[in-house]
C-alpha cells in the first residue's frame, strides 16, 4: 500500500497528536500504535532514553513533543508486547526477540525487541490487514505461471525493508484464489494469517510452533504440503533442506536478503564448503525456476513508494551459467532474454523514470551498479 510522504506540517501534526494524549509528555504503546495507524506509518521505533519515531513514506520522522522513554516506560512497552512471563524470560536471556503481535484494535505487527548499549529498544512493523494482489503491486505478469507448477524453487530477494514479505504474501494470495493446494509456511514471525479459499494453509512460527528452521523443514517432508514457504534462507542448513524439498517434489517459495540475481547465486553457492560448490551449482541449476529481486524507491508521480524489480527465469543459457559458476554473466543473460519476460533492475528503473514514476537520479543509481 502506498505510504504518505512526510512534510514539515505533517511532522508538527504528528508531534502534537502524540503529545496531546500524554500526561507530562509520556507516551504509551497504545498511543504509538494509534499514531502509526493515523499517519499510515510502516514502522514504529522506540528506545529507552531516546526519541520516539515512525517511518512514514520511507522516511524516519521523530515525534518531537514526546519525552524520551524512561526505563520504566520502555519496560512497560516490552511487558505489553510480551505478556507471557516465559517469553519475557527468554528475551532477557537471549537479549533479542522476533515475534508477531496483535494489538487490541486487531492490527498486526512484526516486532523485534533488542538491547542497545544496555538499554531496551524495539522496532514494530505494521502488517496490512489486506494482502495486495500481484497486479496491485506491479509484479510482472510473467511470474504468475510459475505459481501453478508442481515443483521448483522461487526466490524473492532484496535488502531489508524492500517489501519481500509483501510480495510473497501476494503470491500466496494468487495461489489461494486459483489453485487447490496445501500451503505450509515456516515464518519468523508469522505476519499475516491467511484464510483458506481454494487452498489450505498451515502456518508455523519459529520459536512457537517449531524449535528450529531445520526441524520444521525436515518435518515438512511428512506434512503432505504442495507449496512450502520459507521466511528466509540465511544458513547452509536451511538452503540444503530447501533444495531437498524441491528435489522431493515440492514448490518452495523462499526469501533471501540479497540485492539481485548475481549476488543471490553467489551467496547460495558460497554457503557451501569449497569442495561442495560444484555440486551445489548443479543442484541449484536444476531446482531454481524463478528469481525476483526488488527494491523500493520514492515515487515522484504520487505519494508513496514503488518497487523496482529484477526478474530471472531458468532457461538454457542461465542454467549453463549457474552450472559453471560464471555468475558475472547473469546480468547480460537476463537482458538478452527480455522477450521471455525477464528484466534487469536497471532496465526496470529506467522504464519507471521514462514514465515519470521515479526520478532519473534514482534510476541512474541502479544503472551505475552494473557498470
């Protein structure tokens, strides 16, 4: 969903709104959540002894008239987010915690609590109540055909805050509306709870429903799933188990915090020891069917952000490049396959700039990456 960009007048209104509900400048979790909703913010930032802030339209906005959080107020926020005593004890032991949280007004958040310089801090990302369609998000139409396949690996990549989760949710919506499947998700944490339509959902959260990604992926082999969704591939163990799932006849949709196709493939192969990398290249070339990389850029034609995509599908040329490990050739191979529906991120950004959707300067940044 597009976000309203910030302005100085909005900043003042935001500060006044937060302060007006306070007594003595103190801010509660309820007030922060209500302000987040009112300002259509994507994230809440709070920290003991520091300024409160929201991310609005991709920009950090401080709540100027609210006092810095005291230790007592920060602890009250953490206690409200973690009402279970065992979960609080685990947070104190681990010093950080990722989980989902549903506010009393039924708005969902993905929460990360942590310590910084010995002080409590947290970031809450608001999860939309409505999953946008692939068309609404501007995801290239050519990706849809892969969601009907029986097996294969679809990777959704991008830096933190690039909208990977939103893209995966839209893909699941498409499957749910069009195909009869058992969709198993392994998430950290669960962000959006799907209702069964044509498909049936089983959603498992790390730390609550399963003790580890490894055990969940191994168990997935026995859970009669057609589609398995993995919140993030960031270890060799996770990658290896994902490839096994594909090799045993599953369609797997997974996320990676990588910039583009080239960096993603390099990262995957480099997770393996040197003596297993040739074998890894062969396995990946036979299991990967599509890769979409994305980033978010400020729009100029209207308020909000828009995704810049890179789309790569498996064809003979890309299959050969991955098998040989010549990943530097991927960008050229994707460009050469534009007739098949593939597109590089710099070309996508250039097209958006030509239409006046983003600035030429923003588009140039993506072009310079490839030079």
